[in-house]
C-alpha cells in the first residue's frame, strides 16, 4: 500500500510541476507518469492481485495446446490468440508487461484526448481503480 501512496504523491507533484511550468512540458511529464505506472504494473509479482495467477496459468496453457485450439480455457478466443502469439517469444514476466501495456496505453490515449484536466483524470484512474 505504501508504494500506492508514493505513486499517487509523485503524480500529484508532477501535476503541480506541470502547472507551475504553464504546461510547457506536459507531454514529457505525462510520459514519465505513464512509465511510472507501467513499471509498477509490468514488474509486479504474480502474487500481487487476485487474478494475475489465472492469467499466467492460461498463458502457460496456451503454449501447450496447438495454435488453432481455443477450447482449453474459459477466456475469449481473441485473448487466447493474443496469449498464443505472445507465447511464441515471451516469458511470464514479459507477458505480464505486454498485458499491462495494452490497456494502460489505451487509457492514457483516451484520457489525453477526452479529458480537460488530464492530471485529475489520471489521479481518478489511480485512486478509483484500473
């Protein structure tokens, strides 16, 4: 939980810094925030979170079954196809990083495009849950 609060504090400090610099470095600072959140999600232990072990188990199963077989799991076929493609070249930790990158990048793109107050939206995303 301590890392969570440190993460939120750093984002708030960067938001204040961006405001003091009159948003001249917004893209750079938002990139730092993205990398910060991505790093926490990508480097987390498989024991953190209630569902990550199930995703890793499905990923490991995708390596065993033939490429066209999607009946071995309850997950959607598109997700299983993604698992099989990632499984061709990646380990468990790389899988976790890729699966963290995809939704986080979509969140950031959407927030950047749709939000009038980018930093508030990021703080809400962080505090209300991903």
